[in-house]
C-alpha cells in the first residue's frame, strides 16, 4: 500500500472542518454526501487550510454515539478520495480506535480525539503504531451529557490536569512528545463564562510545552454572547475569538470558514510582527 499520508509540520495552520454527518450543529449535513464532501475538502485546501479534519460522528451537545460500522462507512471513502487529491495532511476526528486505524490506512495522518484518548483504551496504541500526530482534547463528560450544568472548582488547573493525564496515556503507549497537540476543548463541558476564560488564559496551556489547537468556530458561546441562534451566522464572532486565540498563542485554529480565518491570521500576524 503506498504511503499517501502527509505529515503535519507543527507550524501555525488553519484546520478546515469537514463534517461527514447528517446532524452537525454547524452545517446540518451539508457535506454528508461523498461528492459534496470531496468538493468541500478541495475548496478548503485551495483556500489555505493546513489540515482537513474529517469527522463522521457528531459531537454536538446531546449527540448520541454512532456505531463503528456507520462511522467507517462515512469517513473512509471520503478520506480515500481526497488523500490523493490534496497536498495537506488529513486528520480523523474520532474517539474510536477502529475508525482511526482504518482512516490512517486510507490516508489520514492525524488523530483528533475529543476524549483525549480516554474513550477507547486502544486509541493511543494506534497512534503509536502508525506514528501519527494526535490532538488530545479536554471534554468534561461525553457529548450526550457534557453541557448538563458543567462545574469546576478551578477551571484552568483542572483542564490542565486532565490534559496531563491524556499526555501520560499517549506517552505510555509510545507516542513521542513531538507528535502531541493539546486542545482545551472550547464548548465541550463548559459554560459561556468558562469558554471566555479559557480563551483569555490560553497562554497557560501554551506553557505546557505542546502545540495548542483551538476550536471556536460557530460555537454556541458566540451565539449566546451575540444573541445569534443560527450557527451559520456567527462568522464575525468566530473571527474575533480566533484573532484573540492567535494573540494568546494558538498553533491550530479549527474552523468551518477557512478563507476568512486564513486572512484574519495573516493580518493578525502582520500587526504583531510590526510591533516587535
């Protein structure tokens, strides 16, 4: 089998979200069809995405689990179709080791695990076996219950501690440090206030010594702050939050609107560079 996986080089990049699901909170199954999904992947790559993140199971608040077979049928054909057409790495957004392994064989180079390797005990071993990069996200609970009155005594220290547990799981399985990326999990078991505090204190996650991925795109906290119910109408808020994340040290921005995020990053970095 030829190795079609493109490596992630850890320089700043925008990660384009490709939901191959019928029930995504953000696009409502717009790319559930394989042809539409491939076309969108090519478009995001052309717009400057540094990673294409393919997911076949919705992790919106209240979402239930999808079977392994169903998830495989959604993501593998799409990854196989786009891996030979784009020059940027593909990540697989999944909590299941069987799906991750099949996706890697189809061309994925990154595992994006919203459970931080805590849902499936075999996931870390898959990452180590294939030498893929892995994004370890913090989530309090599961998608089905994570937004049921989430509480923390000390928000940032608790999230950092949970991420350290995920890092330990990864390293114990043989994943090397330079393949690890962390994500504080905006919107995953957090209130509006929690999300705002995480963004304002993002530099405290940078101090952990790993690249930081941030996903604010179209999230409900933006809708609540701006009183915008339609997720697709939250672009302005998404860009504002993304710019702050860049200033606070984000290495990867996970977004739905790639072109706008790439342009916002270019302007933000230019301004920061001019001030040095």
